[in-house]
C-alpha cells in the first residue's frame, strides 16, 4: 500500500481481455512526487474488458492510504465519462438504472469505485490507447501480462 508520498499522484490504469467475455487482466501504475513508482496487476478468468478497466482504476486508488491529489489517466471512455460526465450520479438518482431504464452493468465495481474515490481529489483524463503514452503503454503491459497469468490476484 502507498501512503501517497507528497500527496500528489499521477496514476495510469488499463484493462485487457482476451475475448469479451474471456480471461482478463488489469494494471495500475502510481507515480509519486518523489519519483517513486508502484505497479499493480491482477487477473480474472472469465470477465469483460469494462470490468478490467474499472478494476485497474479502483485498485490504483485503493492502494493510496491517505487522501491525495490524483491525476488519473485511462484509455477507457467508459470509466472516464462515468466519472466526468455525470453518468454515475445519474445511475444513483435512477436507482442503478441507465437512462434507458436498464440495470447498470458492473454495479458492484461502481460501488467499489465510489468507496475508492473517498477523500481523494481526482482529475480524470482520457488518453488514447496504444498511442505511445509511456504510462498507458506500461499499464497495458501489466494488464496483458496479468490476463495471461492466472496466478495473480483475481477479480
């Protein structure tokens, strides 16, 4: 677990899935003000890409043991838009229903995300996947390795 160093953290997260659903993995990278870096990865034997994208962000935030200012980058519009465009608030107001009155998928992870956000000040950023961004590329490596390594933490 990380204490957040100087309280300013750059985070990158990613998810990967071989098939959708299929075996999947997630990765998270935390870079602290002092230059130190922590990396995390995990596996799920039968999952979806969206679940893995969510878990990367959740586990990265859960690793912080005190409130931090976090700039979090993800290549998942599903994650970033839910947190920046009011989707999550709308789902809550509608009793975990989408705007089309369907049950919200991955409700368990969205609830876990709300807890992980906690007292952090988070700015959410979308980054195009596989575009050469070093932090995103590293998270993709972590996620793909995890997807192919069933011995790692499971969803």
